[in-house]
C-alpha cells in the first residue's frame, strides 16, 4: 500500500545534538512535529566535534602527539551514549571509535592530505548518527554508498544522476518502515572512499536528499529563531526575516551568512521545495520560510567572514597587471584551491581576499613567487552589508581602518583587521 504521508527532510546541526539533553530535545521535536510525515533526518557531528577531528587529523598527519585529544573525543561520545542508553556503552559507537583510532594510527604524511582528511573528519557524522538513530529508535542509513561524488576531497562534487537513482531505489521502502537518520556532510566515491562536501555541508545534504526524493519541505533546526539579518553572536538588534526568496537567500549565503550553506538553495529552488528555518529551542515558533515569493526590500543584512587574508600581487618589472598576469594568478589560486571572496586591481597590483590557510598560501607563494612580488596580511575579517544604506555603512565602518572596500548597487564590502576586543556591533 502506498504511504500517502508527505516526506519531510529535517536537518539537525551540531548545536542541536551537542549533548544528551540536546538529543532528548531533538527526540521531542521529532515526536511532536513529525506526526503524519515521513521523516528523513540529517544529522551533523555533535557540537564542535568536526573542529576537534580537524585538530586530531592535523596532529596525527604531522606526526605529533594526539592521544589526549583522541581520549577527549572518545570520552565525550561514550559519555553521551551512556547518558542516553541506561549507562551502557553503545556497541556501534564503540566500533566506530576503534576504527577512528586505527585510521589515525596508520596515517602517512606521504598520502594525499585532503583525501586523508575526509577519511578522518567524517567520523563525526558517523558517530552522531549512530547515537541519534538509536535515541529515536529510527533506522540508521549510511549515506556514503548513495551520495556519489567525484574525488574532489573536502568538497566532493555530486554525481546527481547516480545519486538520484541510488536514493530513489533505496529510500522509499525504508521510509515506509519509519523515520530514517543519516549523515550530513558525507558522500562517497565510486571506489568506496569517503568524501566530505565542504564545512557546514550538512544543509547541502538535506537539499540533495529533498531534491532527489522530491520532498514536501526541508526544515533546518537551528539555535536561532530563523533566518536573521545578522549573527546575534556578533551583532546587536538582529531581525528575523519571516519570508525570503530563494534568490535573496543564495546571495546572503554566498557572502558568508552562516545560517545556510551556499549550495543548499539551488536544488530546492529547482524543484520548488520550501526551506523552513526554525529554532530547536522554540519549535512551534514561526521561523523563516524560504520559497518562491516576492517581498519588498529587506532590512540590511550584516555578514562577517573571519579568518581572512589579503594577498597582493605586483608584477616585478612594474608593468601593468594584464589579462595574461591575471590568468596566471587565477590559475594558481584554483590549483591550490583558494577561493576569492573579493578582488581589486590597480595598475601594477592585484589584490584578493581569501580564507587564510598557511598550507595553501605557502603553495600559492611557491607557484607565483618568481613572477610577482607578493605581500599578504592575515588576521582579517571581510564584512558584507547586503541591501546597505548610509546608516548601516556608518554602523560597521566607524572607527575601523578599511584595508579594502568595494560597493555595488546592493552590497557594500570591506576588509579590516579582526577586532581584538569582541563586542557586539
Ligand atoms: N559537521 C560538519 C561541519 O561542522 C558539517 C556540518 O555541520 O554541516 O562543518
Ligand atoms: Mg555545523
């Protein structure tokens, strides 16, 4: 018999599964809002686990001592499992922890850095989903054989037709039997290796699943009231947008609004699947609905990207920065996988603002040092004001030294040093 209940994809991020109490709250949300729905539940790594795994990986890869960090991560997951499951260890969690330990012990500095990163960092989602699936008494699904990607480690590019075929073959019958819990952020290559989809990629996973299975809606459960015009940890007087178009949301995410992963919106827009952003602390509150709608100009959105660096290239012979020079610079940036967030050129120099990564920057310098003199500043932030006005620009730029600024019709962006004293702006 066809189950006529509509399919909803729920996504729970790290904060919503940060400890046993959070997972009980998740269970409450699923039980109260999931009535009359088929639920496919996407879960991220618990709390700050992905950062911890990145640190662990970094230490292990570079041959440093990581035992203490591993012990912390192990104790944390065991502790949550014991708290939820009557004081006993969970066998599946235990097994994963042993696998993680083995993998760390066999890392070699000769193997591809990014490939090994994926094999390690993916444990966060595997562990979290084991715990959440059991807490919900739901089915646990390993998404890796289904979400097919290429070999672009740390940013796996999806093979859409294969993924859609896989999901349509596997999921409907599984969902008939009850709720299904699966990992955000992960995919798999044809050769069976794990890939990750880029930091904060679990939102994207939810959109991929919804697209391929033609879900009725996606709900992202967050620790904020919905899509806000700014991060309340950084800015005061934030405002919730009740309703936003896909287009507007894509732009905000592109500039770095941390609320939704930038790749999330397009698949949903293509199949006209609404995206609800709701608070896991107040699940009955309205939140934000992102869908195909018209609305008047939104209040200015403030977006901060931290950990930026500004790299300037000058041609050594004081010739102009030409198309040929730019081609070389862009090629090198692509090769070391540094994304340009903002760029500007003048007669003899060209500057880009990118995420700071010592490793990638070093590779970039290696490629370009001969042809250009290169200067760079680190410890910077990139601010974007979308739908700016004079007051909003004043609010952010007052008493700051701007290293670079740029304005288009709708956005005002600038780069400045990271504030040493964090206070709400
Ligand atoms: N756990 C991953 C991260 O922290 C993916 C996600 O949370 O969306 O980046
Ligand atoms: Mg997260």
